[in-house]
């Protein structure tokens, strides 16, 4: 492993040879995650490869990741690999750079600050209670639960009510179809249909049209609701935002694209993480025991509030470890504007950079036995021992996930509430296929689980807690 060895700046990073014209595109398409993990194992922590016409560097050493995301972040823009996201999301926080991005980030940031997100706890509690009440019937009938779909529905309802005051009623089937389409069309696999002009009626274009139909309806409903009630902290910020360059209110297009971005970036990621965390707890009896102990001590039969959610310290380490093993955003790209040097290797202007939380989080240089699930890696002492950028499930620097506090709060609160009332068990013989993940690290097939009621009915806490107020004044 040569990543940290000082080399002349002109050195070319090592990497796979690939084949003429396509480079390593074949391996990338066959199983992207497997291929990228293999690059770190076989070539090191800054690896150069060709994917068709593109030169791409996979960067996984903490030092080089810090340089790209933090120290020299101005040199690394979204680039061509992010363009695919624009097909669905248009121009929003995820897909833009420069002044446009800065103005949007500034406008939406207030609702996502650490102190502000606790306001969503009542919505998390309500949506989770509704789901768990439904689970009682399923548990009694021995009916299996499709865990990923349930988590998608829960996080979508929570996000929609919390940020947009919109009570979305997703039919599980439609939701699943649409989210499946979104992840498929946004992930560039280098297939022929991605190269065809957008006016050709391909299957891909039909899916894009269907996504737009569904989401344009949601956007219209959210805005109509706001016009009627003036409620919804994030839609309120968007409706009142001004474009810093023109001084005019955001256009309909700006509001639509940003609203879509938040809906899409905010619910699937959190659902994927809930999925893996719940399964990890179910499959590690000692972790289950510790989680149960903490729920008993901290919640003691009451529903979480701002104070008790903050006290779920062990559950938080379980979530952190789950985000290490299964980071929902497992790769994301950048493009170098000017030449740079990463760990001594030259990076040409225009070349693409691939950052992979999945690969970095399995780097044996920083993680002993990386395939083992061990929440002890996230005690405050253990965290101090590691370079900060060995772990970045939410990215880092100015482009760090705007929803990270919201996601972490949702994750520990929902995980605690589910375990307070239910046990989850996998159905014997039902295999979990990882396969080649697309945008987010989802299982390839539906995973059905049994839920077993613990006969606990949690009630609101009678302890005094901070009043829950909206940070945005209407
Ligand atoms: C476990 C849950 C989540 C994970 C793992 C996650 C992960 C990430 C990552 C890795 C990035 C950085 C991408 C890059 O630098 O290219 C990002 C950006 C972003 N995330 Fe999240 N995210 C999560 C939840 C959320 C939530 C709940 C929201 C909003 C409600 C959200 C909204 C966004 C937005 C808008 C960006 C773009 C930020 C910018 O560039 O200014 N995410 N997320």
C-alpha cells in the first residue's frame, strides 16, 4: 500500500490496465462495489483507471479525501458524473456549484441546524407510532413485513410532514416503483440507453417521464397547502427565498427542483440506513441486549422527546457503525478544475475523482476486521484514535450533507422506538443479496422479516422537556 509514500508530484497513480477503448468499464458494470473494493486492496488508496473516455481516480486515503472535500474543495466541482442526477432533480443543492449553490444552501440551512432539527421529534414519534400500530396486526397474524418498503414509507412521511407540513399518503407499491426508477435512471452505468437522445421513447425516457409526473403532483400539492395554511418550515423558507444574483424571489423552477432534491436526497438514504441498522441489531444478540438495556434506562416505557433522544448514546454508536458498514451514499464524484497532487500523485485538470465511503470505511489501515459489526469503534475514545476522514458517511467540508443532524436524530429515535415495542427476525432461508448497488446501498431484492410484539405500549414522557418550537417564524 503506497498511498502515503511521498512521491514526485508528477507520479501517475497505480491502477488496473483495463482493455482498449472501454478501460475498466466491464468490471465497473459487472459489480461496481466489488470492483472498487478490489482497487483499494490491489492498488492502494489513490488509484487511476479509465472508464470509457473518462480518466477517474478513486481516492480513499483520509489525507487525500480531506484535501478533496475540505482543504482544496474549491478545486473539485460536481462534474460529469453528477450530471445524471440533474435528469431527475434539475438544478438543486445536490447538482450545482458556485454562487447558485451557495445561495440555495444559505436559504435552506436554518431548518437543518442541530438545535432546530429537534422540532421534528413529534413528527418522527407520530409516524413511527402509526407504523408500529399497524405492525401489531401483522405480528398477531404472523404476516411478514417488507422492511425496506416500510422504512421508505416511514421516512417519506416523516420528512414530508416535518419540512413541508404535507401529509403525503404514499401507496407502498407506487412509492417503491418510483424510487426504484429514480435510483436506476440517476446511476450512470455507461449503457447504450444513457447515450441515446432524450427525445427517443426508450424505456429509460418513459421512466423519467413517470417520475416527473408523480413528483410534479407532489410539488403542486405542497405549494397549494402552503398557500392555504402558511405552514411548513422548509417550504416557507423556499417561498420567501431570494436569488442573491437577481434579488428576485426563487422561480417556480427553483422551488420545484430544490423541493424534489430534498424529498429524494432526504428519505431514501435514511430508509436504507434504518434497514441495515435494524437487521444488524436483530443479528447480533449482544448488541440487541445493550440496545434494550439503554431503551429501558433512558426511555423507560415513554416515547422519546428531545432530551431522551439525546441520551441514547449506545444506540447512536450502533447507528454510526451501521453507517460505516453500509453507508447509504456509498460513492460520490467530483471533477478537478485545475491540476492537483493527492498523496504525491498528479491529478490532471478535468479528471474525475471518485470518493467512496464504502471503500474508505473498509480500509484495513484504519479498521481492524472491517467486515465485523462492532459499535465499540464509535466510543468517544476510539473515535479520537482515528483520522477524521477515515469515516465520512455524510461527506465533509462545505458540501457535507445538509440533512446530517436530521438523519442522525431520525435514525436513533426510530431504532429505539421499534426496539421498544418489537423484535425483528429474518425469515429462515431468505438470502440477502448485496449484488451491485446502484446509487444507494440497498439490498437487491425485497427482504421480508417477521416482527414480534413485545407487548409494550409506550406513552408520552411526563418529564419536563424543552418546548418544541419551530425555528422559522411565520
Ligand atoms: C443516513 C442518511 C443520509 C446520508 C447517508 C446522506 C449522505 C449524503 C452525502 C454523502 C452527501 C454529500 C454528497 C457530496 O458531497 O457529493 C449528502 C448531501 C446532501 N444531502 Fe444527505 N444524506 C442523508 C440524509 C439526508 C437528509 C435527511 C437530507 C434532507 C432532508 C439530505 C439532503 C442532502 C442534500 C440537499 C445534500 C447536498 C448538500 C450540498 O451539496 O450542499 N440528506 N448527503
